[in-house]
C-alpha cells in the first residue's frame, strides 16, 4: 500500500492539524442526524479516521524532536485534505492555521495525484 509522507513538520504545525481535525470531526458528528445513509456512513468513516489521527498527532507533539515526519495512509491523508478544504472550518482558522493547512493540503494533493 502506498503512503503519503509530510516531511519536516514543526510542533506548532502538527498542533494546528490536530486542532483542525478535532473541529472537523465535531462538525461532522453533528451532521449525522440529518444525513442520508451514504452521507451518514461517510461521516462515520471521516470521524473515525480523524479521531485516530488526533492521537497519532498527539504522540508526535509529545516527542522532543524539533521536526517530525508524518507518514500517513491514503485514507488518513485524504481526511486531512478534506478537513483543510472544509468550508465550515474557515471561521475557526487564524491566518497561521490557514497557511499551515494550505501547505499540508497542497503537499498531500501533489502526492495523491502522483499515485495515479
């Protein structure tokens, strides 16, 4: 299976990704109630992967390294990309977090497209 690797992430960048994933998952979990079966299942998958990523990122943050590499499965990379392009998160983003999420999203997008 292919992997997506994001190299040389600093702790504040990882914290931004973690925070945005947490907000993304909480917004999606609120949408469960009014969703069709396919949207409902998509929400469950996205929330589950987001929760797993939250703890993976927490472990990265707790390490003492200045820079971290983040190795992601294709589904994890897709969820981060989806969260970074999720319009409902815009009100929760600072300029710094917008830039970080754009950088990460572009990196993931480039690697996913190169797999095709």
